[in-house]
């Protein structure tokens, strides 16, 4: 089971928090989608996702050339509750709203879905 101090360390890093918020909002997100949404280079995003995976917060899966990430299904309920509360509190704030808008406008996404748009 993930440790509380590592969980809060993950939330304290802006890139990891933004990645987690995209996973909360979208369920499963490809590395290329996260890099596009965050406006970061893929190696930086992958490094942060590897840290989240090593800590036990997310799972990954490969589909063709894409690597997808989602919250670990066995994440303790209190951690999920905190992530959901963060998502509700941050949904209209920059950069989180801008991340979702950028993701919604991403050309050639590996998968499409319904997304929140900033006003």
C-alpha cells in the first residue's frame, strides 16, 4: 500500500499533480496526451509518471506505440477522496482548466472523449 508521505510529496510537485488531475478527469491518459496538455516534453512527463508508478499511485498499459496511465484501482479510498476533492477545487483554475482545454483540442488523439471546456 502507498505511504501517506509519498502521496503528499507527489501532490506537492506541480507536474505530478497536473498529471494526476488529468487521470482523475479522464480515467486513462496517454503519455503523449499528457505532454501535449501540460506543454511539457515527453521525457519529463514520463519521468514523473514513472515516479507515480513506482510509488504505487498509478498503473500503466501499452497499446501499440502508446503508453496509457490511470489511477491504481487499489489506491486507498482516502487517497481517492483527496484526489477527487482536489479535482473539484481546481477544475476552474489555471493551469488545470487549461490542461483539459489543451487536451480537448489535441489533434490526432489516440482516443476521443467528452471534455470540460474553460469558460
